[in-house]
C-alpha cells in the first residue's frame, strides 16, 4: 500500500485531510516543517517531520495542505524532487463539469462548482462554495476563497488570492500575484501585483 499523508498540519491541512477521508483514502499522518507542530496530533493523526519522512517513505502520495500560494508551490516541488506524487483532490460534494480541467495538486473543496471548459492549473485551491463559471482560466497556485465567484470567461493569474465572497465579473482579468479583498466586486481588469478591494474594487497601495 502506498502511504498517503498531508503536507501541512495547519487549518488548511485539516480541510484537505477531510477531503481525503471523504474520498475513501486511508490517511496515515500529517507531515510538517514547523518544529512547534512536530510530535502533536491533528484530527487524531501524528504530525511528523517532513524532511525525514520524505527520505524514508518515498515514493508516497502526498496532498498539499499549505494555504500560502508560493509556499504551496515550494512544497509541491520538494515532494516531486523526493520521488513522491502530489495528489489532486476533489471533494465528492463538489460539482465538476465533464469538460472542466484540473491541474496536478489542485484541491477542490465541498460545494465548489467548476462549470464547462474552465481550466484550473496546478496547485490551485478552489475553496468551499467557490464558483468558477464557464471558460474561466485560473493560473497555477492561485487561491479562490470560500464563496468567491468567477464570472464566465474571466482569467485569474498565477498566485492570485481572491478573498472570501469576492466576485470577478465575466471576462475580467486578474493579474499574477494580485490580492482581491473579501467581498470585493471586480468590474475592471487588475494588473499584476496589485491589491484591490471594495465595491466596485479599486486598486490600493500594497503596504
């Protein structure tokens, strides 16, 4: 039997673990890099040191339990370099169109909706209740927060973070590394590296 663990024992890792269980996987443990978490238990499972575990157990199947976008990419690269596989997870309660494409290491949470011909690149989080409409493109290691809505034909850049309850109107473009605040309504394109929030969303100076 190939071992299955979650890399990351924080809050996001807990949700990922529940998706594994809901999908019928047998989850062994969490692995983590934070010394403060090692030796503890999360959801009744041990938290083990990531480096040692990867060396001892590759090849394994590993789910990405890291919420921060760039950190999640670094962890995915580390897993692959160890010879293990990064799992792609879809909660059985998500609604996925037959023509939707989901990249390696992406996690689709409960009640999320992926509509026809949307494309989710590698390492994306489509969080609880998020809606991705038809023909949307979501770049690698982006995060669509709970209850966010991406209108048809819109594009979300790599590493972008769309806040809780935010909406991106159809055909709008959100650039790489953008942050869209909770509850924002994006009515215009947002260029790379910008932070925008409000209704309608306005670009603010990133502090």
